[in-house]
C-alpha cells in the first residue's frame, strides 16, 4: 500500500532569510521569505513556523505562528515574518504546505541555530538582496 502513495517532489520553492533595515527597531533584522521560483502558481499556502533548542542548558521553544496566502504567483515571493534576534540562537523551522493543480505539496525548512549571520549571505534570487537561502530540509549553510 505504501508503494501506491505518490509524494510529489517540491522543486524551486525556497525559504530565505534576508536582513533588512527595520525602522521600528532602528537596526537590521532578519525576515523570512517564501520564494516561488517555479512556473506554477502555489495555492492555499499555509506556513507554520516555530523555533526550539537549548539555551544555557534549558530546553526552549516558541509558540507556533501560522501564515496563510491564497496564492503565490510563479516567479515571485512573499514576506513570511520577522525573525526576532532572540530566536536566532534556536533552530527555526518553517513547514510549508500548498497546492499545485489540486495536488498537495509540503516541505520542511530548518535554519539551524546561529546559522543566520551576515558572513553566510548570498544574493537571494528574485529578491536581489543578500540573505541565506534554505532549499533543502535540515541544511542551514552550504560549506
């Protein structure tokens, strides 16, 4: 029965963290973006984010944040959320679920603790700003 289940592969859909100036905090802050670099429109997009890890020997976790987008057009991007400085010392997980042509797709992206740093940035496609691109689960930095 398991062999009959088809799990579609998610390609050209990324989560990126981009550092931008924030007028409210008067400093640069990290923002998470969903990037659709495919030829397909993403429909009924749901993103659940959370952070967890250990700080000073004590397990910590944040509450779940949920974001919904009716559509994300082909070759476009949407801003997901602000990534507050205090959560950068934790693993930040983004579970992205969406439909393409009435077929459910999902993928988990994880920014490992301490991986969001200006030294690791590259130019993010479509946004054309420096950031960190997460294209595969559980990989934070390409060495």
